[in-house]
C-alpha cells in the first residue's frame, strides 16, 4: 500500500480535460513559430497565419496524446537508466536557471560565476537523495548569449547523473545538442539513451513563443525528451480559481504535446509546469503557497489521467534566507509532490521565487527528500506474523533494543538523516557547539564536497566539449573560456 494524495474527483478531471480541448478550438492558441503553424495546418487545424492563432480540433489533439510515450528513462553517464518518467515514480532534481547564489559566508545573494556552478554540480553528485542534475545557475562570467550552453558545458565536465536543462535561444540549442551527442557517442545513442531533458515553457495565457516552440520541435526531431513547463499565475495571467488555472494549464500542455507529436510521433514529452497562486498583496508569484501546491498536484492528476509522464516545480521557498519559513515551505511542497506521484520534482535548493540557489538549503532539502521517499515506501509487514511471535517471546520485557529483529530491520524501517538534522539531547547539542541548522548545513556541504569523485569522461571528450563551447563563445566576442576548477 503506497500513500497517495488525491485532490480532484474523476468528474472534475474529466471536465477540466474537456474544457482544455474546447479552449484549443476557441479562442485557440497563439503560436509565434511558422514551422509549428505549418505543422498544425497540415494536420487539419484552422490556422490564421496573419494573427498567428491556431484553432486545433479535438481529434488532432487526441491523436497526439495517443502517440506520446507514457514513459521513458533518462540515463546516467554509465548508461544506466536511473530516472523513470512514468507511472507514479518520483524523482528529484534541483531547480534550474537561478540568477543568484546565496553566499555561504555573508548570507547575501550575489551573481554566480563558474566556480559557484561547478561547486553546485559536485554537491548534487554527492547527494544520494537527488536523482538528477540541473543547469541550476546562470553564470555571469561569460556572455549572456551563451549562458544556457555554458551551464551544460560545465555540468557535462563534472556530472554522472542525468540532467534537466533548457535553451535560451534557438541557435544555442544546436550547440547544446552537439555537446550531448559528443558525450553520448552519436545522435542515435542520445535518442536511445537520453542523458538530458530540455524544459520548454509556453507563455500564459495560451501562447507559444518562437524560441520555446522551436526548441520543442528540434528536441522532438532528434528524440531528445522535452518537459513542458506551463506557468499559469492564478489571478494574474490565469483564472484565480485553482480549477480554472488547471484548465488553462491543460490547454497549454495539450497544445505542446500536439506540436511535439506533429514534429515527430513518439517523441518523449512530459506534462509539467511551474504555476503559482498569485499573491494579490505583494504582486509576487509564491512557490511556497498552499494554493501553488494545489495547482501542481491537480495538474499532475490531469497528466496521469492522460497517461503522460509528469513534472512539477515544488519543494522551494519564497524566503530570502534559510530559516523556518524556508523549511516549512520546502517540506510542504516536496511532500505534496511525492504523495501526488510527480515523476520529476524540480526545486531543491531554490528560494526567493525560483531566483536563488543555496548550497545549504540544498543539503537540508536532501533530508526532506529522503523523508519523503521513505514515506512513499509505505508500511510493510516485514515478518509473518508481524509481531505476535516476537512479543510473546519477550512478553512484558522492554528489551527490543538488543533483539536481532531490531538490528535486522531498523535501517530499513527508519530514515536515518545526516548530521544536518539534530536529534541529540540538549547536552549533546551543546557539546557539539550548539550549532544552528544553517551552521550544520555549512559543515555538511564541506563534508560532501570532500567525497566528490571526478567525472569518468576522457580528456579527449573534455577537449571536444571545450572546442564546441569556445566556438559558440567566440561568436559573441569571448575568445577564451574561464578555466575549469580542478576535479
């Protein structure tokens, strides 16, 4: 028996899906990409090329939903399928594209550079609770035009785990594809055993930009998985009701699946997003709000009803420092996502409305994730009978600590956290320096980094990746890349 969280009735799911279909007919979806408009028109959609609006009939969308895979895997650099998109599998990765990093010494946000990104990748590699890497930070020591591909270049030099990434331009996508092909060995190998997935983000309401649409089409044609990140803001760029926001999310994701499958039937694509319940008081997009969690859990149920893999941005906080609010919001979102069976949960380490990454928050979040995964494992009988024989043997003696039964099962029954979580007595805590969670997290970061093992890629491959990246950098006036920190 696996614990689950359900938030929508079957009837409500059916109505949401029906209204999603109807939105694609009227008012239709805006598509600012000529190739996608041609694909839709050729498939039988009514396309107004002047206004760039496609009116997509239900039968076209249903065909696309039927050809989209219900599951696929991401592979690590050892060719092992370590991430399963599909069913109720639950995995976690850090969020992507933070524009600041929380400095460990000053606790102030600052612009990240190459060394910060490399440190982050190494830390993710050492955390067993995290299943995938992400292009977590945008480095400011390279031209903005190559910010997307440079992150991937750095990650490929230090990672083993698969990676969640994304392109900021149409031309840089091709450079990123070439780097992934170099690591995989060939285009065919990359399609068969993908090591990366690209986020593609429609714009609310009901709009596909030229950039994100083209990225999705290019991914589909090369068999590289793409992950829809629909972002309705309830009350601002989407209806204020949770169900209304999910209807909009449904229509946006349906249109994405349709364009993807028209580009190439069977291309892997994920039903995902990063919505928020817009805060009317502050004009912000809170990722730690319960309404945001509810939108995510709801659209995940819709995606599962359509037999598609799922993704969500959850487990984050809107706090500006690693404090009680940070823990409250991160834990709530991570547990809701896990219980909802979201296949990939992005957001570990993130704070301040998805704009900042923190090493210390990342290691605390890893403990939250470990607890969430233990919860998902559920309760097992373990023995037959469960306890009758053992308790009759001991009768009224409280001597379970010394039993072989306890030694056999305690590490499987309990989640044993690292030293980030303090469970000692008051005196024991004082003897260890009376450290706060922040201070313990700082210690844990350094402990983990000391255990990092260098990436297995060859020096020849490193040189090839550097040459690919340098060629792109030179296009934008940078003639030498920052040196890579030592493995």
